[in-house]
């Protein structure tokens, strides 16, 4: 899936590094920054 700038994000749920679940709706009305490490936990 590709996201375009300025369009709403689809619903998602994700676990953080402590195993806590976070849902997009938990941050409604707030600024949210997602940071991904594509090579985390990989040998490369």
C-alpha cells in the first residue's frame, strides 16, 4: 500500500518496543510521527 501526502492514514494497530499496543485512533486530533527502522533486526 502506498500513502500519499495529505491523505488520511488508514486504521492500524502496532506494538511498540515494550510490547504495548497502539492504535491510530488513540492519537486522534494530535500530531503523530511514526519512525521506522527498515533494517532493524536484520543482518544487513
